[in-house]
C-alpha cells in the first residue's frame, strides 16, 4: 500500500483535515506532518518535514497546502529529489504528473474550494507520468547548471 505524506500551514490546515479521510478511503496510508490547528505557523517547518520523508523514501508522494501554495512549493523544491507542482485545478494537477512527474502536489488552500481540492488530489494520484519526450526534461531538472560568472 502506498504511503502518502500530507502537510499544511495554518492556512491549509482545514483543507488538510478534509483531504486526509479521503486519502484513507482511497486506500492510502497517510503520514500527517501537521500542522494541527489554525494557529499561525511557518510553512517551511512543515514543508521540510514532508520533503525529508520523501527523500528518505518514507512516503511515496505528498500533498502540501498553504494559502497560495507558493511558500510550500518554493520550500519543497529546495530538496534535490522533490518535484513539487502547484495545482489550482484538475487539468494542472493532471499535467504536473503527465509532464513533470511531480511527486508532491501543492494546493493553494485560500483560492480553491473543498470540492476542487478533492478533485485536484484525486487527479494527481490517479495520473501516471507520460514519459517519452518528457523523460529527458525531467532528468535535466536535477542536473545543476554550470555557473558562469563573467568578470
Ligand atoms: C499565511 O498567511 C500565508 O502567507 C501562507 O499560507 C502562504 O500563502 C505562503 O506562501
């Protein structure tokens, strides 16, 4: 059974609580990295926990939520093996799997409703990477570009 990690800051907390039972109903094990209330917290504290668990192969994929999704996405993508995609609708959620082989789906909790959140997560989890022409593009993501500094 696949284990999915989920995390949120205070802005995404209520939507995280809504999504966790849906993931269980879908047959996933769920590892919840918090936060556990609407009290204000710092999203990097939660993003790094999920990213570390993914890099240590403790979770197969992840769901992350904050107000715009950007704080989570920016932080998660600091990790070499994370490909976090910001998904604000089903089509984008599908494309971050098909084209980018995203392993974490980030939701902008303050800009989508509960039903949209559920459909986005379902699309993300039920879509496979397309491969083909996208394979070398995804491989190139993890190669550090040569830094050229002109004096
Ligand atoms: C919290 O107010 C908000 O800044 C945070 O959830 C997120 O949108 C940051 O990117």
